[in-house]
């Protein structure tokens, strides 16, 4: 007789380090390895509970005294672009989308370096070399795609140059934008917003209900743009809820704002696998 048994991954906690989003705070992550034949099922299940993927690891913020980071996703069926977002779509109708397998290229890395040097020169990825970049793109045990966006060539250019790239995971209920970057010379096109809007279109075409955006952090200018999308949900208090008025969500610091690690792990739902 066959029985259903839950996966039993081991969970760990990182050492505290300075928060990249809110100055003066320390971040800590709860994480587990993403590997084996049931990696896709584990990823799908934990992503619905606020986890994110980084290569072969699933993680979720678990800071000792702060619960500001909130996983965010867009309900595709209910999304309506704002007037500004409609103008962005018109400005970029000359771009071409190309979905490929998760394979790193020199063109991608060159664009990635230019993006970091211009936007995140002092960030955690600032020293990433081409081998680490390739690992970020290629080390995935689940269904992933690289979505490239190209523009028409200018005089003297060969082919269509890259202007934006997004590493995207495919869930059973949506698309997850793992990491995106774009050409800083084309900031006027609002390429970051366009990539999100295009992922909503891709999800709609595929019949997938959600686009996962990663973490929204109230009080962080780096993450504030996510609140500008309609039909946004956040994972708060163990459930997905409409974000409502962004001003209602603070980034309070309190020693009782986060449950002990053991209690957090005990409440994580794990998928069943057939043996």
C-alpha cells in the first residue's frame, strides 16, 4: 500500500547582519536546502508561505525584533494598470521579449555589471564575478526561465542589444520574479515597471493566477514601487491579504514582533509525497 508522507527538510537560521533595506536594523533569515526529486513541490508549497528562492536555498526573513519584510504578489485576474503604467507600456512597445532556458551569457553579465555599478555599487552583489553570476542563473533545481528584453539596434550595432533581463521561476500557481536588472541608460523607459507588467501579461496568457514580486518593505524606498501595482497581496499573519492602504503597514521595531524560531518552523506546512 502506498502512503503519503510529508517532506522533512531541515531549517536553519543565518547569523544577524546589517539590513539592506532599513538602516540601523539587523536581518536574519530562516532557510532550508532546495534539492532532490521533490524540489519543485517543496518550492511551490513554501513560496505560498512567504519563502523565496536563491539558487538551491529557500529562505524567509526571520529577524529577531523586526517583521517589516512582507512577501508580495499580484492577483493577475484583478490587476488593472494605472494611467502611468499604460503610458509605460506604450513607450516600450518597440522592445521584444525572448524567454530562454536558465543559461548565463556574456551579454547578460555585461548588462548585470552595468546595472550594479549604476544602481547598487555598494550592495551585497557588487563584487559578484561571472562565475557567481552564472551560478545565480543556472543553479536551479526547479522550472526556471530567463526572460530577456531587447531593443532595435542603433547605427553600428549588430543584432538587438539587451536592455532588461529577469530570472523567473514557474510555480504551480504563478510566476516568481527572482531577480531582474536593466540598462541604466534607459531609465526613462521605466524598464523595471515594464518587466513586472509583462510578467503579468505572461501569467495571464498561461492561466496562472499570481505574479510573485519578492518582499515589500514599508519604509524602504528601494521596495516602495511595489505598492504602486493594483491587486497587490501581502503575506501577513500567516495568510495572504490585500495590501489596502500602504500607509497602514509600518516597520515597527519591537522585541515581541517575531515568534521564536521553533514556533515559526512548527507552523510551516510541508507538501506530501507519494512513496
